[in-house]
């Protein structure tokens, strides 16, 4: 861990992004220390993330300020850090970094589940990752999309760099950078769960610690890919037990058939007894996630990716979290918030009204489905985003892009969806 240079500590803005508190920091590897932009014109956005007032957190923050001040003096404009022996520099950073991670935490490990039941709620969406024509990560477009999603579309939180975000084709530095951007744009305005899934456990933990350090509310880790799927129950339990023991941040489980197996409701409930396991995105048939909901009670949030099932799960199962896929980004516009609207009505117990709003979205759902090729879901999603005025861009290999015929069909279905005029 190196002491950051003066250039590393500079902050700049992304064009057109309304930030609630601070500017978007450029990546430390960039040649330029600034990204030209415009300052937020409104600074009265209400804080959505209540800060803990516990004495322990106050003490930690005071310690952070003390050590940060000392380190910044050593590495500041006078550049006297070059006078320090190389062996001393990591010691200073090792003193500060654990405290900096605690600075961002709004809960302790012991009350992570209680905090998540109160705050890990509402309509969340899975972010996509925009790439430039040369397939480089378009950081500015990513930030603009996030600002639009949490502002104009009223999304409560974002699932950052998961399958829809093509995490499997991103480098670890790119994934870390996506966490930083999302945390900065969402700060005080919406919440985040950072996808730290990987086949390498060291990478998972490295990403998790980076997410915690840079202000993530929670992380999500999909169950390990088991190519032979033997001893699944014990293997998967031990995997999450190790993550829970190693990390303080709240962890959401994530299980889907792509992992090679389905976690049983009893296994999920057993893992949910670990102190900082706070939620699960459970992509399974309804009878299985309904059983899990009964088993865990109020301990953790249970959710699934299907927007079509969301309202029924609020009514029948008492769910408070939709975690999540892309419908909140693709079936809503700045003037059309019907997913948000029917969710609010259902939370208020106005079920008949909620159903009417939910059902009115069916033409848009059908248009989206009819235009979506089975083999290119991410490319189709990004093209639909572009038709909505969001940043999309190409996909990276091994994914396939859309053909011209597929794009033409998507344009026709988009017009039929009723979203083009809103």
C-alpha cells in the first residue's frame, strides 16, 4: 500500500453528473488529474443514509482524522515523504486503512442483519457497464447512467457489476473502479450492493475489502461454481462461513443455476444464521424461495430477480426488497415510474391499485421479451438502454452483439412498448 501522491488526492467531476457531496475522483492510473465537468446546481438533496451516532464510530472517525492528517502532512505538498525510509511508509498506511474502512460502516457486524431489514429495501436494479467502441470502460457514461437511475428513475439502490454488468469480462481494477464511481455518485442519494463474485476466493475478499473501504453499503457474492457439485451443502456453507468470519461488511448470498447446482432452502437458512449474512438473491422456482422465506422469518431479506413476481411476493410473502435485475432501468423513464408506483402502493397496503398499475406495464414487458434474442441478453439490454437515451455501448467477448436484423426488431418493439413517448 503506497502513500498517495498529491495527484492521487485531487478530485474532479464527471460531465453532467449531479453529485450530492463530493466530486468523482479520477482513477489513480489516469494520465490526467482532471475530468472536465460541471458542479451540481442543487445541494439540498435529503440525506438517505442515516449516520450511526454510536460512540465507537465517533471514536473511529476521530482516529481516522488524526491519522489521515498525519499521513497527509507526510505526503502533502511539501513532499517530505521522500525523506522517509521506505520501510516506514507502509506502517503509516497500515495504521490508517482499517480505520478508514470502519469510517464508512453504518452498522456493526453484530447488528448487520437488523440494519439491513430496515434499510436494504425497495426497488433495486442491476447496473450495466458501458464500454466505448474500443471496448474500454467508459467511466463517465457509467456515472451518468447511475445519476439517471437513482435520480430520474427513483431506483432505491443498485447492484453494481454483476452478471448484467459483465463482471466476468472485467479486470479486477475495472471492477474496483466501478465500485468507487457508484459509491461516489450514490452517496447520500441511494444505496449500493457491490458484486464481489469470482471463482478465486482471494479476489472475492480483495474486492469486498475495497468495496467496504470505498463506502459500499453491502456486498453480494454468488455461491461458488462447483464443476462436479459434490458435497454441496458442506462446501457452500463453509464458503460463506469463511467470508462471514473474514469480513465485517454485510453479505448477500446469490444463487442461480449457472453455479451448477441450486442451494436448498435449508442450506440458505443455515447460512443466514451467520451474523453478517443479510440477504439473498435466490433465482429459483417460487416454492423454493417461499419455503426459505418461512424458514428465515425476519432474519434476512429474501428476493428473486423476477419483476413479474415482485408484487405477489410483497402481498403473499411480506417481501420488502426487489433484488433485482434490469426492469427498473428498462421499463421506466423520467416520466413513467410504474414499478416504483405499484411498489409504493403495495407497501401501503393498497393492493388493488397496485395490481392495476403493475398490469398496465404488460405491453412494455411483452415488447421487451419479443425483441430479446436468447443468446445475446446483455447486448439487447444495452441497445434498449440506448433507445431510452441511456449509455449502452458494445459487449465484450465472449458475449455476442446484436445483428442489424435484431436491432431493427428491437426498435419496432420499443415503439410498441409505449415507452418511446415517455
